[in-house]
């Protein structure tokens, strides 16, 4: 890094805790994402310079692992199972409800950064199908109406945490 270069302050702290060996790449990526929330291109470029490796090498490693994100993520991760048992028992209707309510498609984040919506192949709770997860909490035997209520609860909680009581969704 040159003295005049601008680096994200949180990344500076992360890099100060790690060495410059290429074997430090994954821990650096993990810590950078934990500090910043995701891995923007400029952060990966700074990591590459710190480790003296090509930017493509950093991106190659980061893009290989599903744990790394290249866009800002929501405070809450909503995952709806699309496995066979869940599909047969109505997960498609739950997915449609979530997409309509949050006004996002799979893989997208709401503009207020409250929710990131994903579908997953299986969450391993087939006996509870259809299943939705919000962060690490499971909601099983879910109807679209129940999914709607779950999302409403998280929105209410977010409003209560905001100083003015609203989110960017205006709810």
C-alpha cells in the first residue's frame, strides 16, 4: 500500500491482525466480510495488494466459497426450502408470497438492507415441510399466511429499533 492510498478503515484493522502470506487469504476474507458485511471489489483489490497476489486470485478464492458475498446483504437472511418435500407441501406459494411482500427475487436484497431472500435445495427438516428460515431460526409447516406474519414480525422489530420508526420500505 502506498501512503496516499485510501483503504476501508475496517479492512485496515483486519489486515493489521494478519500476515502477508497467501495462506492468510481465507481468514482475511472472512474477517473482512465480518467487519464490512460483504466483499466489495476495492476491498478485494486491497487484500490482493496486501498479500502481493493478483486480484484474480483473491476473487477466484472468494467466488469459490458460498460464504462470501460481493453485494451488501440484508440484516436478516430469509431462506425458503425448495426441496421435494417442501415443494409438494406448498413451498412455491410461500416463495411467491415472500417475493411479493419483499418486492425482490431470489438472491436479491431489499433496498433498506433489512432482508436478503434466497431459496435453498434442502434445509434438512423434511418432516416440517414447507420450511422457511430467517437467519438461524426455522419456521415449519408454513402456510403463506404464516410466512407473511413472520416477515411482519421482523419488520415490526426493525421499526421498533429505528429512531423514526420506519424502514426504507415505508412500513
